[in-house]
């Protein structure tokens, strides 16, 4: 299972909130909710998060065995 646990730590370290993602970076509320619920998101979204947070994918998502 892919989880976005590292995303929240990275966002906190960089001072980015979900509000910032939605308002400043025009990410939809539904996408933010999907991230919060560890639901699938597109690779385009993952790429945008890497660009916004200036970090590698490993700072956003990780694979955890079920």
C-alpha cells in the first residue's frame, strides 16, 4: 500500500499547509482529501507536490506492505 505519511512531515518542515496547497497552488480540495486518506492520486499530482515542496518522491510517499 502506498501511504503519504512522509508528505505531512515534509510539509510541516517546509511550512506548507493544506490551505497553501489549495489556495496558492490551486490543488483541488478533493485531491488533498485523497492524500489525507492515502487514496490513489495521479503521477501528475505527485510531480506537482515534488515541485511545490522541492523534494524527491521519497519525501512524499512510501510503500508499506499490507
